């Protein structure tokens, strides 16, 4: 009897296994049918998910918004409980948002996510109980349609793939703050609809050779800050590394070097808000970029991405309640601080040690140029202790205001606030308000274009408290809201990815009215005669600044800027701060 029961059990088990394999064959992917050498086209990806959604009630596909190529973005959701209204999900659910194909030549995540969704649907892998998956199958659709086999010069497969630039040739992983593209605007809609606890962006790395197939790029933990940053650094990241190692998938932090050897040490990549994980963590979402190694076989890279996403689901299942609580705490704790910390820099006084699995490298003479070149030797693997700089400190500390006031004519700013679910009120009547005002003191500008802009940097300001007239319809933006960090990073001009540094306010940098020297000479003389303090300041500047003393135009211009004729709009930052009451 016992033997008969065991035989029936084994027969049932084998039948189930066979059924799962048969079910998988009903939904094949291009990756599988090509034996891991090809990636699906955009059309094949969408067709695959449509078939899954038709067959399995746990999967839903919907279109949301536009992209620059004219096609809508899709959002594919897996929920074991088969309902898909994000606004009505229980608070105890943990949501993971997966983004694929931001750089379509880096297609590993596109294929891995297709496999993951199918295997969850057919029961090949265990379905999570409290975790919901949402995925953008292909984010950069225009780039995916621009298919070729050559632009990823250093990458080992697949045979054909998409192009990095989108339909307007933007790199979408630099566009999350400035939002020049329709893709970025639609991503914001999706992100705020889903409100993920964990965000995964799948990529392929470059820059060095080493033994790992997988590397990770978590958002920088000091920048994320507080207990949430501590959890990311001390619990989530080590847990992911350990679980992958147990599954025979070694992983290391993203190797942030270029034409150097990793064993000389490297620093953690800092994900500014322009990048996907930098943007998502402005809302206290735990951000992770997967960076597979470009020189490993495509099949291995896709399988590694699949394994990593499985392990993140496991972490979400285990720690979901803790993550939800930490995110909630972070929202309330941030505004309670007096100062906002920003412009993070590598702390060279602190390092971690990694047992790094690399390859020996030599500097040899190039047969092409005759000059020295770097050459890795895969026949000489090593494990060495490597210094890893993964601590950062804030360069700037800014007093947090009660609110910002923005003049209503800056419609592009207001549109982005709306897109990012920022709450504000309109002034109901013309008002005079005491505010802190910024004048742009100094800044530098890049000499070369960067993603359609000439970025400013090293921006500094002068501050003053003034009574400023605002008109009906100007907007007042309270800082105490979910978008607190977004407001601080975009509206404070000194922040690296501020709207100012992305050229949104460049019209204030150009002086619109000027003076004719032969006329203003008499006005300037009268100013000096009538104002002894001004004359003393003028004489001291000439005494202490030889270049100024020898430049007559600079002297007149200096006096012009001190006069009533100098326009108030020049260098006046048009976003004002209402300070907190002491």
C-alpha cells in the first residue's frame, strides 16, 4: 500500500512537471527558440504579453501615455489575486516596478522579464503571496525599433538589438528630471500610479573585464539616508548578494572604472536624480540597477537577470512589511529635519573591502597604435581584496522652507509639478509676502551639449529676505508632502539636477537693458558725489583689484548695477521661499 501511494505521488509529480514544461512551450520566447542568442523584437514582446494576459487572469496589460516614436507605453502587472487597481491595493502588499529597455541594446531584462512572468503564470516558480509585479516591457520603444547588430561594439550578443538613443536621440536615463521626452513624462505617470516599494532597472555594464556576470548598482545609501538608507545598505544589499551566491550567481557592486583595472579600487556610482534610481528614490523607493557584464554570453546574462529578480521578489516577500513601514517613516521624518543635505561627494576617508573576482591585466604595446594599451588575461583569474568607496558626504546643507512661491508664468515648471503629483494652491488675490529671495551669484556652464542642454554647475546664490509682490494665480507649494525631496532637488538652484542647472531659467541670465557709456558717465559721477559709502566701496574695489582698476567699462558697469536703472529681473531667481516660523 505504501509503495502504491508513493508510485501515485511520483506519477502525479511527474505529470505536473510535464504539464508545466508543456505550458511553457505554449508561450515560447525568441530568447528560448534561438537557444539564448537572440532577443525579441518590440512587436514580439507585446504580442507575448497579450497572449499571457488572455490566458492567465493573474496578468494584465494596459497602455499608458505616449512616447516620442508615437507608440504608447505598456504596463504589465502580475498579481496572484487577479485584480489590478493600484489605488485599491492593500497596504500590506509590496509592489516591485521593473523597467526594461531604457537602453534597448541592453536587452537582457526584456527577455528575463518575459520568462519571469510566464513562469509565474504557469506555476513553474512559486507565486509570491504579498508581492505584486509591475513591468514596463520596453521603455525606449523608438530605440528598440531602431534595430541593428553593430552599435554595441563591445557586447557579446544578442545577434541584433535596439539603439541607445530614443526616437529623438535622447538618452532616456538622463531625462527623469528635465523630462524633455514624452517617454519620461509617461514614466512619471506610471511611477506615481504604481508607487513602487522597490524599483529595478535592467542594464548591461561596460568599462572593465572580470569574472562576474552580475553587478548591482543600488541607490547610494547615504544619499537615501535615515533608517531606509541603513536598511538598503546593511540588510537588503547583503541579503541579495548572499542569496545569489547560494544560487551560484556571484555578484559585485557595479565596477565604476574606465580603462583602469578594478583592483586599484573604485567608488560607488552616485545616482543623481537625472537617473532612474535617483528619480525614484526621491519618493523613498528602494532603487536598484542590474548591470550584467557585456562580455559574458547573452544566455548567461539573461538567466542571471532572471535569477536576480527572483531573489528581489524573495526579499520583498520576507521584508515587505518592514519596507512599507520604513518608507512611511521616511516621508514624515524628512520634513522634520531643519536642513536638507545635497550634492553628495565621495568620502575618501572611508572604504569597504570587497573580495573581488577579477582577471590579471597587463599594459602592453598596442599593435594598432604602437602606444600602451590595457589587456586582460582570462587565463589568470584572481580573488583579491579591493578597496570600495561606498560612503558619501553632503557638500551642501540647505535650510528647509515652509513653502515655495512660483510665478504662474513658469508653466513648464508647473506642468512638471502636476506630472509628479505635487500639491500646491493658487493665490486668490494679489498679495505682498515676506519671502527669502535668491540672486544667482555665480555658476559655470558646460562647453559641450549634454542631452540637449548646456548644463550649469557650481551654482551659488546670494540670499535676502524681502517683501515681494505676487499676483492672483501665482502658486504656493508646501514642502511638507510626499514630493518633498523632489521639490528640494529641483527648486533649489544649487542642487546638481535643479531646474536652474538644467537651463529652465536661462532667460534671467541675460541682461535685457544696458547703458551707453558716454551718457552714463555723468550719471555715475553724480552717484559717487551723492553717496559717500558707495564711493568708498568703489575706491576700495579699484585699490584691491588691479584688473578692475584698469578696465573703465567694468567700473561703469559696476556702478550701473548699483543704480536704480539696473533691471531687477537680471539674475533674480523667480522661485521664492517662505521660511518656517521659529
